[in-house]
């Protein structure tokens, strides 16, 4: 009998979204599902060319990606400069499991998301994106 491994679900809001810079390398061909989703938080554009999310009450728009292969987290942790055994303040992003919702507000369950501390966002001169949507290639919230 083959053991069905549980899907790994990751909420992405930046370069890992379909159409963005890191999607092809890290996600394309590895996902079993992708759907539009939102999380509570605050989205910031960083001068480095990618965004960050901090805890907050705004809506952050992105995608809930489901992967069949749990190893995907190792690749994403490396990309996001996250090490689980490091103190939060030494990681660039920290991976946390949080509740994810449809754009209409229905609960989709838990997923991993990479969050940044507000201190680091401020150090990096992040700019709040009030509409909760980030794109480096001009994709707009209404187009997808």
C-alpha cells in the first residue's frame, strides 16, 4: 500500500507567484494546485525588488500553492534565508503556519507563509502597499 503524503501548502505573495521571477524555478511543475487567496497582514514593497509581509489587520493578496513534495520547504527556506533553528532576529524571513482565506472570506485552512519582522522592514525602508498586492512584472490584482 502506498502512503499518501500530505500536501505542503504555502501562501505566496511575491516573487513565487505565478508570472513572477522565482515561480518557474521553484514552483512550476511541482504544484498540485494554485488558487487565489488572502491572509491578514501588512504588505510592504522593499527597495531590494521584492515584498515582505508583517503581522497586521490588512488583507494581503496572493496564491495558496499546494505541493505534493514536502522537500519544497527546504528549497523555499533557502530562498527566503530562513533556518528553523536560528533566532527569529537572525532570519531574513520566518516561516509560520497561518490561516488562509479565499478572496471572498471563506477559510481555506492552514498554510506556511514567510513573514518579516517590522523592525527589519523598517531597516530596509519598506513601503506599505495598502491594497495588499505586489507585482514586479505589472500584473494587477484584477487581471488574475
